[in-house]
C-alpha cells in the first residue's frame, strides 16, 4: 500500500512521485556568497541538522531511486538524510549524477550577492529573468592554464 506524505496509508495507486531536496545551508550560503558549481562550500551545522530533519520527514517513504549531485554539499546533505533513512534504502538505488550540479558561475564564485548585483547588473538581470539566455564566459589568462 503506498504511503502518502502525511503518513497515512492509501489504496489509491500513485503515479511516479519525484521529491526534490536542495542541499542544506552551506558556508557560502551563510556568508552570502555565490557558490555555483564550486566545491569549496561545505555544509554548516545548521545545514546538517536540516538534512537530518528532512531525512526524518521522508523516512516513512519507499524509494525506487535516489539521484544526488556530484557536489560535496549535496552529497553531505544526502549522507545526513540517509543516516536517518538508512534501513529503508538499498545502496544500489543511489546514483551520483554530475548533470545535477548547480549552474557554473566561475566569475561570481566567492563574491557577495550584493556585489554581483551591482557590478554585473545586466548579466545578473539576464540570469534571473531569462536564465535560458544567460551565458558566462571566462577568458583563460596567460600562465593560468590558457594558451598563448
């Protein structure tokens, strides 16, 4: 019998249920910095605690598959959640997927939110209002892995 999110049994057959969970609070979140797909930002204690609470909330559900970003903070979140859910999850159902990484924002990584909004105003507006059109190009500098 399927279990609804409210914890009650249901005779009604549910379709595919997709549950999205964002990583817990990270050090860059706490500092108000952009992190993009950088792996320098890790979970804070509050982020770990929230992940465990999320795991407890989801612990009554069964999972056919679990997909996790390859970013450290996402894996830390999943690890904290699975520590609570663990008996109910078969490890063969867990998949690390690089395509689930956050948008790469190399020019903004480590910069304060307010600074980016002011110094990259047009790019920021495009990213927020028309993300499908947003592109960030970084020119390789001589001596830093670039050519010529």
